[in-house]
């Protein structure tokens, strides 16, 4: 099949992943030979809603990456030059022991820190400071260095003991985002299942309309053949004019039905055009040649098997399951946030002084021990009103999500049961219709032989022709309804593409599966 755009989905691990690009421009041929599978692929290429929905998994994935980005180390660097002039107060005088009326300072301060967060909730930070200090005091002869170079290196570790402790707290947002990625993929798959179901339904309807036109055309041909034979017999004096008129009347009635059938065929093809072309007006004159046929119904799966399959593969049900998982993650996080904040903080560092930056860092070795500090930082709400409300909200949302799973399960079971009943009914009707067609054909042949021998009237032959045409229409209706019901059934079960052997390929793979 000729298409101007690339196929847009990839079948991987039982669900469809989006690709980044697609084009909506399509070739609109004057005549299009179309299989059912090609109709589905064209519809997926052209459908704007599917194009929008394909972006959602990518959007959700970027949110997940944003959430995981909180664990990336962060490097901060600053450099500040400052020039200060201020009078020395009494406290400064007693602190330095020197009388300097105006304190002049020119300082260069360079700081760098590397810090981050671990999944355990631990925050770490390594800070290095290097200062060049020039002031009124170290300009004097008694000063050890001019300018003075000071440096320090400090490692600070803060570990939450209650609120913010553990992976359930720190990874909550990332896990929620990951669940939302899965939900977005399932939502996309469900939307594609719905599009494919609609396309296959329209294709089957168009096949039925084509067959209906054929059956009525055959009925007209039989009526015309009988009219011609009756006219010949009338001219030979073997038949009354009423027999010719009856045949002509039947043919005229069939012509009316043919007009209706052709109008119905146009309607079904318009529906198919709307689904598979992005520009309906441009495709309005395209003539379809449907390559597939209305095959006899063959269905062997049991109702419990299909119902279980639907609960395992149905996209809507999987989205509901992911919603429950998301709400459970939020409940865990809310429970953690209900705890008081008490953090253990440990800090270890070294410092040095010298006549240049290198000497100040080398001076670290002159220290007998590093400087350190150990302590607790706490923040405890008095009423926990906000935290309590947040926890209750998440518990209610979890309950709502669990009820939605049950409601979705019931709806899916109902849809499966209804579709399965329709398939069973259509299968039985089709089998009876096949038998009815065979009997009607045999009865018509028998009545035609009797008419040739003058043992019956053309009215009876016309009645047999009508019965044959009606039996053929009944058979077509049963097969079409059964095929459509099977399509709905596989769509609800989430295996429509698999059962119709529709394989979609990645646009970025150069056409490779």
C-alpha cells in the first residue's frame, strides 16, 4: 500500500511505544485497494487524537527524569571581590587589641561546593573555601602574612531520622512518575485499540454493504431472466401477461432496494474515509477495492478465558491498576510526612592559613585533629493539621482508585459478556442461514423446473427468488454482526492487534520490525 508517511508505532513487550515524528499528509489515490490491516495502519497514521496521545508517554517519561534529577550531584562555584571601609568599634578594638580608626578591607573570596541527595534521604555537601584577605591589620609589620590566605574544606552530612528517611520518601515522586509513564502507555494502547476497533467495524460494514449490493443485483438479474422467459412464453401463448407484469414488478422493487443498498454502501465508505484519511474532502472521490472478504465466523474461546484475558490485557483496566499503585505511593509519602522532622547532622572539616593559596591548603597537615560538629535539627508541627489532612486526602484517593478498579472490572466483564453473547448468537444464526440458503437454492431450482414443465406459476418462482435473496441477506447480516462482535470482544480484551496479526513498525528503524 502506498503511503507518504512512516508508520508510527512500535510493538514491544505487549504495548505500543510512541516515536517522535509523524506526518499527516497522505496520498489520496483515485482507486485504493485496501486490506483490513492496511486500513487500520492508515487510520493510525491519520488520526489527530492518536497523534496527540502518542506524545503523552514521552511527556510522562520526561517528568520521571525530572523526578530522578533530584539525585544528581550539584556543583556550585562563586567568586566575590569586596572592598570595605568601616570604623572600628569598641568590640573590634578589644578583639584585635589594636586601635585602628578606620578598617579598610579588600578581600577575594572563592567558594565551591559539591552536594546532593541519596535515595536514603541522606544529604551530603563538600564545601571548599579559599580567601585572600587584605586589611588594615595584616598590613602592619606584626602580621604573619600579607595578604593572608585562608582555606577550609568541610564535609557535612545530614541524615533524616523520621520525616524524609528512606527510599519510600525520597523516591516517591520518581516512582509516581514511573507509574504515570506506564499509565500513559496503557492509555495510548487503549486509544489505539479503540481506533482499530472503529476501523475494522467500518471495514466489515463496507464489506457487508458491497455484498448486499451484489445480492440485490443478483436478485434483479434473476427477476429480469424470469421476465424475459415469461415474455417469450407469453408470445408463444403459453403464459398470461400477468406473469410478465409480476416479474417486472418484482424487478422494479428490487431496483429500489438496490438504490438503498448503494446509498448505504456510500455511507459505509464515507465512514471508512473519515477514519483513514486526514483530509476527507480530498479523499471523497477515492474508490475502494476491499481486498478482504466476509469470512465465516470461527470462534472457539470460552467466556471465562476471554474474561480473564481482558482483565490481564485491557488497557483501561491496567490504567486503573496503575492509578491504585500511584495512590499507594502517595499514601506512603504522606505517612512519612506525618512524622516529626528530626535530622542528625555531622560536619567534619580542616582549615589552613598561609602566604598564598597553596600554602594555606598545605597547612591542613599542621592541625592535630579536624574540626567537627555533631547535632540534631528538629522541626515539629504543633497540631499536624496540614499533614493529617494530606494523609486523609491520600487515603480517600486510594479508596476511590480501588473502587474504580472494581467498577472498571465490572464494566469490562459486562462488555465481554455482551460481545460474547452477540458472537455466539451471530454464529448460530450464520450456521442456520447457510442451511437456509442451501434449502432456498434447492427450492428455487425445483420451482424453476416445475415452471418449465407448466406445473407452477411465475409468482411462486418469484417468491422463491425472494426467499433465496432474504436468506442470503440474513447470512451476510449474521456474519457481519458476528465479525463486528468479535472485533469488539478482542478490543475489550486488549488483543485486537495480535488477533488480527497487525504488526506496526518504528518510523525510526527504517521500516524494520
